[in-house]
C-alpha cells in the first residue's frame, strides 16, 4: 500500500468514528466526548474512561487503546485487521465502547 492509499483509508476510518460518535450521542445516552487532534481521536466516556485511536503513519497502522488493552491494525482483505488475531477494527471498537459506556454500542466502517 502506498502512503497515499494508507492516508485515504485511515482518514476514512477516523471520519467513520467521529460520525458514529455523533450519531450515538443523538440516539442514545452514551454521551461520548470525541476529540480529534491530527491523526488521533480520543473518546471520553461519562465515567472518565477513554478510548484512543491514533494513526501510525510510518508503519501504515492504526492503533487502538482501551481498558481491555492495546491493539494494532493494518489494512488487509478490505478491512482494518488486528496484526495478531485478524479481528476487524470496528468489531473491537464496538466491544470496547460498549464496555466503557455500560451499554451496547455498534461501530461500523459504513459511517463517514
């Protein structure tokens, strides 16, 4: 993957997260404060816990840090996949956000 392809896909992922946070805030009481600075989104939940998603441009990866741990993703087979398990990024983000919010939340790549 070229640098430009990585940036296009990674930016689409960040936009999808931002868009979904806004949708969830409108349709649930999750109250996720999402802040973006450059290639990093910090999602802050009402209990003060955080999920951080940031781009690792030199590695062509996206990293996710949550209460459950840290995860590294590369783009493969049409999706962002965990470098160790192959798990899809939005599946893990949905699990982590649900844990942090104390309610079922769903994120998917279709937003943004």
